[in-house]
C-alpha cells in the first residue's frame, strides 16, 4: 500500500467510551500504518456543546457540532463514524450514506432487523457510487483471532465441529449500580445479548467461516429495577444474560453465553473451536495469545502461540515480538482496514450485510427465548 498523503475529514458522533476509543484509533492510525488516506480529526458531534467541546479538546478534534444532521451535511467530512446508542444508528448511518459519506457504525448494527435491513439497502445504494460502509466488530481485528480465522481457512484444524463462545463481564453484579441507556430496550435494543452476544456471534462466524442457521435460547433479567438518573427507580427492560445453542451451515454446532453478571470476569470474550484435526482457543483477557492443538500424538497438548511476530496479522505496524498489544489497537486496525478499503476501492468487512446477519441471530435468540426455547431458524 502506498501513502498518497491525501487527507480525509472524519466526523465522529458520540464521545463516551466508544467515542474515546475510536478517537484514539483515528489519531494513531496514520502514525503506525501505511494507509492510503490520512484521517483529519475534523469534527466531534454530541448533543451538549460544552461537554462535546471538552471531549474534543481531550481527544484531539478540531471542531464540534451539536446536531448530527449538520455534521452529515458538511463538505469537509468524508467519513462519518457512528458511536451513539443503537437507537440512532439507522438514522445517522442512512443519512450519511445518502450524503455520500463513508460510514463506520458501532455494533450491534441496529436495534432491530427492520432497521438493519434499511441500513443494508442504503449501503448497497451507496456502494454503487463507491461509498463504503463497515460495522465495527473490533474483535475481528485482534491479531490472534485474525490468525485463528486463517488457520481454520487453511484447513489446519480440519472440519469445524464445535464452537464454544462466551462473553463474560461483571459490571452489573451490584443490584444498586445505576440505570444506563444500555439497560433500556428503547435505546439499546437488547441487553447482554446485543452488547456482548453480538460480538461472539460475529467472532464465531468470522473465525469459522460458517453462518449460524438456527438457535434455541433462553434469556434472564436478574435485577428488574435500578436507581435512575433522577433519584428514583426505573425498570430494566433488557436481558442481563443470554444463553443459546446454535447450528451452523457448515455442520458445526455451537454454544454461546453472554452475561454482565459473571463476578470476577471483566472482559472474558472467549472462543474455542474444535475441528476434525485440531482445536483453537482464545481468551481476550490474554489477547496476545492463541492456543493451538494440531498434533494428536501421545505427548501432545495445546501450544501457546504468542501472536506478536511481524508476520502475524496487523503486527507489521507495531512493536518487536513479545511487546504486547491491547484493546485500543483493535480499533486502530479497524480504521486502518476501512481507510485501505476506501483508498483502494475494495469492499470492507464486516459489511452492513454481515451486521444484518448477526442482527437476525439476535432476533432469533429473542424469539426463541420468548417461546420457551423453541428451535428458531434464521
Ligand atoms: C460494554 O459492555 C462494552 O463496552 C461493549 O459495549 C463493547 O462492545 C465491548 O467491547 C466491551 O464492553
């Protein structure tokens, strides 16, 4: 890839956790990756002018807007990055695509299948004009998971039989921890399912190359109401945990679990894949490692591969072997891939269509859970 030095204006909507992490990615990518377009951190958008200005100063954005419609209309913006709660993804992303802006949209793509379908239709219309759209499943950009996908695709573990994926956090274990938008169906769409389950569905499909075709699920809400922002109490309207069995189109079977009540587990996004010739295992809390089992001899066992060699995915941009990467780097890789796709004209992954496929799985999980775990095809 050659760097043309051409700049592209970025407008980021949202400045909480995801906004901060995306800011870091846009700020660093041009310094570590040979990208064909250099991002210009032009505009940060948020509803509260003073808070948005403070975030812009902290994270390195030049200007602020308080209305995303004004952002989307600006001539100096080439990419719109959507880091808002799910209830505004469809409106912002569709308007941006229609205005000819490339779009990066946080996960899950939308709060419903219907919204995600409209977003895919807008992305298809925009693609005909060379405009790119990508959904931000950042764990695809963990070098160890990108390596796992390559090993599966190269046939190193044979035919995939089992997928075992969990995403465990514990930040809701305290029943008195306050309400957030993440606990309201109207803003988040679903709870642990959409927030965490979406990641492991995407990761499972990414690593194995298979698609989930049906599920049997249950969901649970352990704490029904919590202190709200006004000193009262408010009802939690999403799931706290979601568990499901799944079948894949390649014959594999899978189990998935997403929860925010796994005390002691901070960000344990884990996936194990067992094939006819070997197995792979990954845990985000040790994200620089991939456990690989490919030799069934008498003294065999899982090998711990430290995924920090220059030949490993994404490592060319970073430090010498053994000098570890972290959470933020996955977002730098994500924007590097998007900038390359824009610069070279290829379609980025995961596409909005990939996001819709995940959305259909989430929807099937809710349908199944609502009907006593009945098998629900996708
Ligand atoms: C909160 O549970 C959260 O920030 C998710 O929304 C992110 O997608 C995940 O990467 C980390 O945890």
